[in-house]
C-alpha cells in the first residue's frame, strides 16, 4: 500500500518541493531581499505542517522577557481567524477575530506585551519600529523570508523528528528537511523525561546531516501544571477529556494517570467548537463528572459559558522545561 502511495504522491511532492526551493533561491541569491528592522526579531517556527510545540516555546521566551522587564511584541498571522488585515489585539478580541494562539498570548501577557496578527508580518514590524517596541517574538515564521531575523528557532517534535519526514504529501514537511540549515537553534519538543545521553547523541547526529553544525540542538519536555477552574465547582476524579491539539496522546496519558477517564474525545487541530458539540459533551457530564481540556481548548470554549456554567470544567496549563541542563537564554 505504501509503495503505491509513494508512487502516486512522489510527483506532487516534487512539485511542492520545487516551488518552496524556488522561493528560497530567490532570497538566497539576493534577487529578493528581506527588509531590515531595528527591533530584535526572534522567530519560532517549524518544518512540519501542524503542531510541533511552537506555542510553549513562544511562552517560554515571553516569560524570559518579562523576567528581564523587557516590553515586547508577539506577532502571528492568526491562523483560522475570521478577520483580515493587521490587528493589534485588545481585550475585546477572541479566537474568531485573532486566532487561538494569539488569544492565549493576549490572556497571559497583555500587561507586558502587544499581541498582533497580520497576514503580512511586515505591517506589524513597521508598527513596532515606529512605536519603539524593540523586541519581537515572531510566531510560525520559519518559512517567511520577507524580513531579517536575529534568531531563527526551529522546533521539531521528538515524536516526529524532521530528519525522518518527507515533503508533503509524501510526508508532512512544508519544505525540504535540508532547509533546517537556516535554523540558528534547533529544539526538540515533547521529549520523554528519561531521555538518555545516547539517544540525545543519536538525535544530534541525525539532525546535523541537515542542520548547521554550529547551531545548538536543545531538548525539552512538557510539564503539566495544576488544573485551573473555568466553570463550576471542584474537580472530580471522574472526567471527560477533550482535545483539539495536533498530537494529544501525551495529554490524554497524563489525565489518565490522574483521573478516571470515562470518555476521551479528540478533535482536529484548531477545531472550532459548535453549540451542538458542546451540548453533546454536556450530556455525558454528571454531578460527579468533570470536563477537562487543554489550555488551547479552554481559550475557544469560553464563548459557551452559558452552556457550561452549571458543570465542573477545568483545563491544564503546560510549560516546557529544558533537559540536560540546557538554557535557551544563553542563545537569545
């Protein structure tokens, strides 16, 4: 089956590769030139289509800036938002107007940053330059060559490392894995707690077939924090768990280790919940059953407060922790 699938998808994959390579060539050769801004720009991106751990990394850098008392901006295109154009996010915004992740950043960091969304990132960068915002975190911009970056961070999931993947549709890569060479820092996300030195060495060896050998390769694990109440009363032992993130298995396993899971429901990444779906979920809930979800789901589900308020509803925040005593702050 895979043999015939590869025969079918190989020509399409080569066409996809050609156009991404052409874009890279136009910038690498100097035919197209990136704009240069006075602000320090840290880009966080990936090679794969879908989730890889960008959001927790953006939040890690944000907390680092806050600790240093640096005012900064987070710039995103606002994936799957219903609006268009350049928007400086405010408290009136929500996932529909600015996207899931920007809403999460806004909820967490609005006192210390400006969150902006724009299909054309240069609109946001020009605003920052004109308003003396000197530090910018650019979310999901590894493929964007239209501006010069000071630090280009590439995130790859431990569970699906880029060096084993292929260009879409044969695999899930947006562009050839050889373009990992553009990364100033390579970070593997969602690594196991017990990742050993030998496995680390193996990942580094395979990565450096494609990445710049001078680029540091770091490893992170996901830490699940204490549950946070959204609606209702206490968190019960029995739970219904929902998720609309790309790779939810680790989250499901964590909840299963803490609770009696009576049902788990997986939605597609960036899923937009409907009223009927929420009503269907509430039918499963009971007086001693809680609904528990990821933080990204909590951002989107708040609009259904009138339906969920009578129930016990919680979410689990996460943060990343660097393994092997690595420190991202040494490189940014």
